[in-house]
C-alpha cells in the first residue's frame, strides 16, 4: 500500500514547477544580466549574418562604428538615450506606486502640443527668454493633466488605469492630427521656422540642453524617490496600501500627486522634441519611446541609475542596427532595427524571470541553482 501511495504521489507531482525566489545576491544578479546581454549580442549577430552577406565581425564592427564614428553619431546616440531615459524617469514613480501608467506616449504628445501652441502663435512676437519658460511649464502641465485624468478615475471609480492611460495615447495622437490640420491654413507644417522657441546650443553642442535637463531629472528623481517623505509614501502605497492607510497616508493624495509628476516629466520630454529635436509637432513624435520606456523603467526596478545604463544600451542597439540597415538598403529596411531591439529586450526580460523564479523538477532537483 505504501509503495502504491508513493507511486500515486509521483504521478500527481508535475514534471516541473515554479517557485518564487526570496532574495537574489547582487553579484549573481549582475552576472545573470551580463550573460543575458552577451547572449543577446550573439543572437543579434547571428540574425544579421543570416539576413545579410556580412560576417559576424563585420556586423559588430558596423554597430560600433554606427554609434561612435564621429561627433554626429555620438551626439545622436546620447540624444536618443536621453530622450528614452527622461520618459522612463517620468514613468518610474507611477509604476513604483503600482499605478500602471502605460500612457507615456500620450503624455509626451500632450506636452508637445502645449509647447507647440506657444511656438505657432507667439513664436514671432516673444523672445526666447520669455517663450521657452512658457513652453516648458505648459508642457509639464499638459503632460501632467494627461496623466492625472486616469488617476482621478482610479481613485474615484476604481477604473483600470492601464486601459485608461493606453486609450489616452490614441486620443493624443488624434488630437495632434487635428491640430496639424487646423494649423495648416495658418502655418506651414514642416519645420517650425519662428524667430524664437528653439533651445540654443549649450557648451557648443546643439543637444547640450537635452543632456543637462535629463541629468537634472535623473538626480532629482533619485533624491525624490529615495530621500524624501513623498518617495517613502510612494513606496508604502505601492507595496502595502493597507499599511499606508493605517499610518495615516492619504492614498488618493499620493496617487494624484505622483500621477501628475509622472505625466509632467513626460510632457517635458515632449517640449524637448518640439523645441530641440523635431522643431514641429506630429503624431509620430517620440518614435514610440513612450512604450519602450515602460520596459526600461521596469527592468531597472525604477532605479534612475540603472535606467540610465539600460537606455544607453537600447540607444546603442538602435544606432548600430540603423548603420547595418544603411549598408544593406537593398535587402533590409528600418524595421530590422526594431526587431534587433526586440531581441535584446527579450533576453533582458527573460533573465528577470530567472532572477525572480526558480524551476524545481520532479524529485526536488532545482534548475539554475
């Protein structure tokens, strides 16, 4: 009877099961993530070797050269990394509070619209010293409003903020299209050619203000999240809302405040696109970084320092992939760059799974111990 019961238990036991890890040593987490990046580089190289006539050495050389060939490519690399980073910085506090803001793209567009209105209507009448502060404040308010609307519905009607913020993206896209049609009889829809409204060069670099604003955002967000009372409240509301209520923390106030801050930073990214990069407003502004930034923030565990590293990695992959595409225009198109970024994100997300869970095979044997 005992042997029969043992056999029955063995039959009922699954071949493998997942068990959540309690803690992972920092050294092990670093090694696992480094191996994931190496594996992504290998798969990426094999992918490009398959779709082109290049060798794997030529593929890697092209990726490095496409990023660091000259001052223009280096500036483009850092600019794209900064724009991805500042949006991720904006989304981080909301996610840490368990407010799933996937509306970064819409908030970038909302900020861009608010900034562009000043440019279109008063760009010929106001000096830079006046119009630029108006543009950046308006962009922050526009992005903040776009994020606080879902927060209001979340706290008042328990509406799902993931769906709400996602739908707000499409509303922002259609609004931008409408404004472009509305403005077209008055202004040319190409580059905005106004006497003021564009950020000047800083330290001899056209992207200087982008670097400075992003660096300030990283430092301020790190301090805000880790060294202030508001940052502590965000953590408590996100991890233990019942504890927050017991401690007298107003969950509604924290959610509304944090959502506005999140959207405001994304709105500032929209200002940078209008005033320093695109010099116009369009529904494609941001290149979908509002969605990629969600993954950046999550992978970095909402740590601004790690977000910086991941943003630079993704910018490197994008720049390198674009260089390979430019050398093989007869066989490849720009979508290849997005496929390559997807390869890297797949491995980075995959390694997070193995850092958070362990696989136990039948009989108690652990995989990846």
